[in-house]
C-alpha cells in the first residue's frame, strides 16, 4: 500500500497529439470565444434595455444568452493560455470546482429549452390563458423543480468524483476538467461514478429532449387541428427543434465517447467534448436572437442609430 499516493495535481493534455501545431488552435477557439461573448452580450443588452422585449419568451432567450455567455468563461480562457504558453497544470480542488461550474451551468442549456417549449405550448395551445400561465408565481412550479434537479445531479456527480483516489496517472487527455476524463484516471472501482454519469445524462439532457419532443407533438397536433397561427408556430418550433437536435447530438457523442468502447482518436473525443459546450454558445444568440422578429428589429434599430450618430470625417 506504500505506493498508493493519491494525486492532487493534474496535467490537462488535450490535443497533445498535434505537437508543434497545438498553439495554432488558439486562433479558431479565440475567434469562437470572442463571437460568443460579443453576440450574447449584445443579445442580453438589447433584451434588458428594451421594455418592449420583456415578454416571457424574450426573457427566456435572455436567460439562454446569460448561460451561453458565462459557460465559456469557466474553461476557454484557461484553454487558450494552455495553447499559447503551455500552461497545463490544475489542482484536484481547482479541477472539481471547474467541473461543477461547467456541468451545472451547462445543464441549463437543455433546461431553458424545456421552459421555451412550455412557453410555446401555452402560447399556441392555450392562448387565452397565456399571460396567466406564464406569470412568474405560476411559472415557478416549472422553474424550481428543474433547478433543484440540476443542482442535485451535478453536486452528486462532482462529490463522488472528489472521493476517488488517483494513484497511477495524473495526465488528463482533455482541455478542461470533464467528469469522465477525470474518472478515467482513478484507481479502483469507478462503477458508481459511471452509473451516476449515465443517470445524469438520462435525467437531464435526454429527459429534457423527450419532454420537448412530446410538447412539440402536442403543439403541432393543436396547430393542425385549429389551422390558426400555423406559420408563426411552425417557424418558432422548427427553429427550436433544429437547435435541440444539433446540440443534443454533439453532447451525446461527447458523453458516450468516454463510456462506450470505440476507436475514436483522442483528439476527436476532446474536440466533441469542447464543442458541445462552445458551439451552442456561439450560435444560439444568432438562432434565438436574429430569428426572433422583435429582437431582430431592435438590434437593427440600435445599429442604425449608432451608425447615424457616429462622427463622419
């Protein structure tokens, strides 16, 4: 037992296979980071500053923008510094804290889509009672249970990872502290951690996706029967469904690539694990902001005003 000395420090070695080309990754990831920060900040500012956009759906879109703005802040700056200066070290405590914030905030990407689906259900299927159903006191019964679910699942996931002993290898083939990338380094049984990870996947993104799918089936059935507001309903719902499908596909590939035996190159697994967090943060503000007519009009109005008031030389 004298050799069992648990590591308290880890090396984040993601994309190490690229060798001397690894620093080049700074360019595409920094561009995506700037796009994410700029687009989500603009979207948040427009929704908060314009009273006409304080509708339930626009507030939910602002909530999505806040999640997409904050999520990359927990891992992208550190990842960019690693590409540039080869700073790869992280303590176990720092790893667990980063993991908790990334996974907890990340759960709200699908949870907000659930709340948007509920909003669309009330707006299309019960339009006369929409404002009554979406009033905050009533809508809290949809908000609180999902927030509690996310908090419990992620706290349990991270707490169990923190109890493991790491006595063989301290090199993590990842760019940030992802749950299964850390668990893979543990010595001893990790069956409970694997089971908890799978449970988290099925109780969070998969359960959310099933709920959203059922909601949109009901919405489409209602639209077909009533033949009212079908164009607007289909436009809104199809936009949501496309984003949900793409985001869930990337997330599931990232999650399952660590849990199912496969021959994927390590760099591909790291790429998918990074993109499932960063991709939605870049493109959600375009999908939910620009394709939402009210927000698009306010952004164009603001940009036109800025252009007219700018000094011309």
